[in-house]
C-alpha cells in the first residue's frame, strides 16, 4: 500500500485529483470508479478546476459509481445519481452514456446488479477506483459481515451508517434502509484503488482497517491485499497511525 499524508484537506483533495487526472492523461478512455459522500467532494471540485484549466478532459472516460439507494430516482436530491451530476459530471461536461450508476428504481434489483457487473466487465474492468471509508470500515455499502461480498448486490444498511447519512436527509426515518452496492470483490478487481479520508473521526478506523487484521467485519481491510492501493489522508485522519 502507498500512503500519502497531506497537511490539510485541500492538499489531500488536490493529491487525489492529480492522481485521477494522471490516470486519464495516460489512458483517456479509462474506466473510473467513483464514490459519493463528503470524502471525495473537494477532489471533484479540484478535477473540475483541472478541466477548466485545460489540464484534463473526461470526454472519453466511462464512469461507474459504487452504490445507490434503493427507491430514490435520479431526480431525488439525495440520490447518489443526483450527487454525481451536481458535484462532478456536469462540471466535467459528461454525457449520460458515459455514466453508470446502479439503478435503485429497477423493478428487478437482482437483475440490475447482474447487469451492472456485466457493464463493468464490458468496459474491460475499472482502471482506477476512488473510495471513501465508513466509520464501521465499509467501502461502498459493504457493511461488516461474516464474509466479503463478491459482486454488486442489495445491501441492508446498518444503524451506524443510517445515523451517519441522516445528515443529508430531513431525518433518520427518511434514509433508505437498502442500497445497491458494488461488492468487495467488484472493488478488488479494479486495477488501481485510491482511498481517501480526512478528519479526526476517521483516524481510528483507518488504523484498524490498514494496520489490523484482514476481516469481513471491516470490509476496507481487504485492501491490504490489493496490489495497487493508494491511501490519501489529511494529517488528522492519519493521526492514529503512529
Ligand atoms: C459512498 C460510499 C461510502 C462512503 C462512506 C464514507 O458512495 O461508497 O462507502 O465512501 O460512507 O462517507 P463520507 O465520505 O461521507 O464520510
């Protein structure tokens, strides 16, 4: 694993954007995996800035998002689809046909999960997957469990994740309890992984996930076995590494 510890959140976002931009400069038709949430937000703003400066173009990339709530259409303000268009895709001038996000409104969710895996395979696999990490160690929505999930699937969110994500909704009751999520296996098949986290409240889980044992009770820990995984942190998130 490669570690990059940045002085602050701004530098951390710039480092992530630079790594993603370099990937696209080297392979303009890259398949990029994206995450939602607070962790990548500033990275997306930096990517839009790099595009504005003419450093990078997403005109040939394909994108695959990690997850989507079940029951929220793309127009819903809290859907991950809407998040991505508002925070990245529109700013990068992307076309709808470049973008893949699991459809949480699909009538047959299992068929949607299978089709999503097929779309990733048809794109030749994901070149670079950006990840955040949940307070319980989840990546995508892979909550602590008895085994690592292999493929995109329907996941039930645990109470801690509902609690963490309620900040985006009017109340915890409005947070959907299920989501479509790429599996840990889907993530591990990406050729490169870029995980980013900032702030004190992520310091302990970063230590447990990457210096502790590899266990499905902490999904992110399996990234220790990935051959090309870079972790970009600010000083606070790196604070428990010793
Ligand atoms: C979101 C996702 C989640 C988040 C994680 C951290 O697409 O896959 O695993 O990365 O919940 O969320 P933040 O960044 O909001 O702390």
